[in-house]
């Protein structure tokens, strides 16, 4: 069979799944299709034409290169295709976004045929995805006196690629669809266990919510053909848990509009809403697709006659409906007035959804076009020697005299580009910033690669200090899906200039270390800005933002990100930590105390948590910053004492050196460069030239939270509360309970120690607890399975050197083997300990899962429905989150222990001790 017949066979197989032909990205296949188009007598010619015109991926895919070359032949008259006129060929080129198409358009615009050159110039004026090689050609042609080049540059300087676009419609009609009550995790929109299909957009779209929900959406569209369906999180926040570009892609696929008639299954302009708004990282992803996210606030606190919140018998604040958004309600969004209406009745001011910048994203069909457009305008004006006219909404610059800077404000000011010189910016300012570190993970990485191809990027931006492509989300099971996808991803990223977990040449051992841990190690400056393709990109050095695969691609390609400077909430500590408590309990207590302090209002949501951790090194402090994703914060920043930061940087250096020793550095010596930067930073701190980052004493915060360590006397458990009568209260991270609540009786079916929330100390705790329990009881017998997954290989190496791993091996019934990794996911567990490969394991939920209906106690961060454990017919699956010692003891006992049982089991064990800094960590006099 030839390659075309293989494609036809695949099409037939996809038909059985209700799928259309897969979009073409292969040069070999498209070349065969072109040969059949040229052969006018070919029996496959008609279908070949359709595939060429409507089913070829744009950008820098190898197929796009072949398509652009053939269109060039048609325009020059070298090939004659009756169905594709030169004018139509230009139109097709205009939809190809960049890379080979821009090269062809420049060839034609700067060529000798004046008529063709003018046509090519008109198309080029609409394009924004130009890179250095493209702009250099234009600049050289202009300097050589080429009039066409001058004409194109003048158009770019006026930003006609934007100004000639249609205005945003004044009124947008929507029909509501309640996707769920309570917080809606992106797992509902794009389940983790379907991660392997994300790059196949049509196939992946079939996993959104349920088939029944998809049918309801189609029915609403049929009833209201003039309205867009708006997906809503009733009594909750939309898109919590992760950025998940695939989630937004799925929403757009079902409810948005096609971006180009010539590119299948790439839709834009989704509209989403939530009673409590949209999760910050998810909202960024909505912007990428030119969508709209609305904070509905359709349920509000019920107040008594004194204006105080009314509480029910459980002490919870009672909410009342301000207006209905029940499924099928027709509403109108007025983009000029920036208000939401039901008929003539005004429901809500939605100005935050329609800032000048967001309106530009909507008009341009996404934020990338604006980012690249601004760069093209700046380049053209500079080349022409003129001042560019003000076309785009000016960045909001807020500067408050006499007010100091928070830590995040300091970082943004240091990394800002294109701001007014000498102006100090405060929260709320719109800023373009340089990105220092970028992370791509393996279940979103294939989409990041697609995004890079679609924006025609071929090499990493030279201003990025370091970038890493992980293999942790597919580490548990090396199945056929992983074997197909991951090597391809690693090769693409390695060629692009990213440090990769796997070596495409096979010269170093595959590393499945958890991405957040690696990024935490390769961040060697607390003034850094980090962008990573996962919601838990939250470092304990620098400020890190979890992002969708597209924003990661943009950061890799341009070395920049754009966002408003977020507000901050300051978190400090008082009192003493009890010796039987683990730091994870402090993390949970922070959330509980904050909610109590602010009458149930989550002041962390959408803001930076500035945690004055002081004396806790980066590995342990990461436990706090990692959890801030579940607190719905935009990001977090650790404020450390000088000596603690130096200790953290020394650890980072040693771990980067291990990566170098493995052979992971590339030709640009990125990893060695990071060690050099770490040495420089340590020297600056030691000499006092530049002490550790601290906020100014007169900085302004949205709120301040003081965590009282004295009142944390029992381990704290985050409970999904799966049977709460109020559906909206289930599966949130806000139900924090102490150990005594469970009365020593709640059955546990499986324990999991792993994911990014654990560090080396946690694995030592496991071994020490097992030793303790053996001493106390004569032997250790597990009443429930215990799955243990170290986050990194170097932690295992250190545990082996210190004797702890030998102890873990003694008690385990299974130990991973890299030479023969598991080929399929485990579906049943025995009552024993499993030492699993480093990586995300159960936390990710895409490969390994607990048995359906299990009650799982985990160190993970994931308690969403169906993530770690799915429901069974007999009972709901539930994933409770706790500290390592609580999880270990629960697996041994088969139930959550009493406080006395817990205290006995941890006696003499060095848990994550924490002594708050006794000095105030601020900068005075700035």
C-alpha cells in the first residue's frame, strides 16, 4: 500500500468512530496528494483537491512547506490547476499563518513580476507571524530601494493588519448551558485520562463533559442559531485545576466558530462564565482563542437586617440567587456598554471582560495576533525611522507616589519591556515582561509543538535562560500511546533548543522527574519569571505562572509574556509548630484560617500569595507554593532569608550539575549557564551587593493573612466532601478537616505518597514510620495498598546513599524497573507497598488510577471527581488529601487513624519542621 492508501484506510477506521479525516501534517502524504491533483485523470483527484485545500495543517508543519511551494508554482503559472486560480492560491496562502507561506509571499512580493508582487504584498499586509529572517529580508529590500517592501512596511507601521479587521459586534447573543454546579475542573472539559488524544482535536472533543451534554449543546444551537452557547459553572469557578488549552479548544470546538474555512477543527471565540468567575490561568487560555470569560456573580451572600451574612445550621454562609442563568436562558452581551442583559433588564456590569486589551484579542481572534502584531508594528516604524501611530490600546500604567512595592511588583518592574522609562509600576498595570525559565510537560507538549508550528516558530528565543520538556505525566506506563507520542515530542523540543527529559539519540537515561521539581531546581534567581504548561508551575524561587500550551509556545518563541501585574496577599506566621505536625498541615491550615478570617471569601483567588516562609529551603517551601494552585491563586512568591536562599541555590546547582553529568546539556550550554547565574547570585547575596528579594515595608496588599501555628494541633485533611447535599460544595479544596473529625473509623482503600507535593524528607518519613511501626508491632502489615512515587531520580539516589531506599525496598512488594517499564496501567492493587517510577502517577489520572469507588488518601493535590479515582456503581470515589505520615499510617491501618495512634506512630520522627523567621522580611527606605 502507498502512503495515500494508508491515509484512506485511516479515514475508514475513523468513520467507525464518527470522525472526519485527520488533518494532514506530513510532507510525504501531501506530496502524493499533489501528484494526484496534477494527474487530471487520477481517480482520487477530487478527494485529493479537498484534502489539499481544506485538510492541511498550516504553520511550519512539513505539509505546510509542500503546500506553500505548490501554491507558488500555481501563482507563477508553473503548475496549472483549474480549481485553484492564482487569486485563490493567494487566499490559501493568507490562511497559512507563517513559516513557509511567508517565505513564499516574500519571494513573490520581492520578485520581478510587478502584478504578482502587488498581489503578494496585499496578502503580506494581513500577516503578523513574521520572524527575524522574514523581517530581515523586508528590511534589506527596503534599504535597497524596493518600493513594494516600503509599501508593506508602511502598512505594518499603521498596523493595518489589525485596523482593517471588522469591529467587535456591539451585541452578542448567548444561550446558557450549565456545565455543572460548583467549581468546574478542566478535567470535566478535557479529562486527564484522554491526554493522549489532545493533539487530535476532533477526537479529543468527544470527551468534553458527556455525550449527553454534547447533544444538549447541539440542541441549544439548533433552537438558537443566532446565539452562542455559553458554558457556565453554576455556584462555582470555571476552569479550576489547570490551564488546559485542550479544555478551551474543546469548548470552542462545540460552541465557538471556525478560525479558517481551510483549517479543520481549529475553532475560536468560546464564551464561558462562572458564578465566581473564571480561574486565572484558564482565563488566559480563553484570551488565546479570542474568547470571553464572564464573572457572573449570580449568587450572592444573603444579608440580615444589619448587613451581616446569614449562616445556616452548619455555620456556612447562605447564598441567594441574584438572577437566573438556568440552561436555555437567552442573554445579551453588550460589548460597548460592557453589560449583560436579559431582554431589556440589566443584570451585571461586565467591564472586566471587555478591557481595551481583551477587546483587541476578541477582534483579532486571539492574543497571539496582537502580541506579534505589536512587534511587527514596532519593527516597521523603526525601519522606516518614524514614530508608530497609536493603534493599540495603551498599556495601563499605574504608579502611586509614596507607595512601596510588593515582591511581585519588584519582579515585574525589573523584567518589564516597553514601559515608560523611569516609571515605577504598581498592581493593575499592563506589562510585557521577559520570561527567564519555560517549562513544557508531556501531555500538553504535543499541543505546544503544534502551537509553535502554527505560529511558525523554529527555534527558542535567545533571551530565555533555560527551558525544559518533561516526561513525568506519562512516566507511569510506557504504553503504545506513550511510545508513539513521547519520542516525537522529545525530538521536536530538542531540535527547538529545549532541554529534554529524554534524549532523542538515546545517549542519556530517560528522566521522568516531575516537571515542577525540575523547574524549581533550574530557577536560580528569585527575581525570575517562569512560565510552565501546568497549573502547578509555582516555584519557591521567582514568580511562576501556570499556563496553557499556547502561552508556553509564545514564551518559547518570543521570550515574553503579557499580563497585568497582579495584586498580592501577604501571608505571615506566628506561634510555634508542634513537633508532631507536618508542614503540609500548615499549608491546609492556611487555607482554612484564611476562609474563616474573611467570612468565606477566598482572598487568594486570582492574586499572588506572598508567603514569608523565611527559614524553609526551596524543596520544603515548594509544598506551600505548589498548593497555591488549589487556593485558586494566580501564583505565589516565597520571601526567604539570605542564608536560606543561598542554601536553596546550592541545592539547585548540585541538581543541575547532575543533569549536565548525565549529558543533558545542549550545544548552547544552557545548564552550565544556569550554574554560572546561580554562582553570581550567591556572590551578590554574600557580599550584600543584592540581598534576597523582599517587599518594601510600605508596600500595599489586597489583604494580609497571619497563620497561627499554635492552633494547628492535629493533622489537617482536605476532603472532597462527596456526599454534601449542596452539590456546589463538593470537590472543592475548601473543606479542611482535622483528624478527630473522622473518629478513627473512616475506611481507606488506598494510600498514595507522591506527586510534586512531596520532597526527599517525605520519602525519609515513609521509611522511618515503617521502622517505627515494625518496632512497635513486631512487623508491618498493610491493610490497604500504599503507592509511593518519588518526584525525582536524584531523590532516589540520595535515599540510596543514606540507607532509606534499602528500607523501602524491604517493605515493598513491587519496585519499578526502568529497563522494563510497565506496558499497561494497573487496575487492581494488593495490600502492599508499590515503589513506582518517579513522576506524577495517580495525581495525573491519565495512566494509573485507583480502583473505581475507592476512598484514597493521598499527598497529591487532586481531589476532583474522576481524577485520581472514578465512581463505581456501589459508591462515589473520593480522594482525600493529607500529609505523608497520615497517608502511610492510614494505608497500614486501612483507615484514618485517631490522633493518639498518629502521635505514637510519628514519635521520634523528624517531620518537616518550620520555625518562622523572627525578623520582618521587608526592605525599609525604598
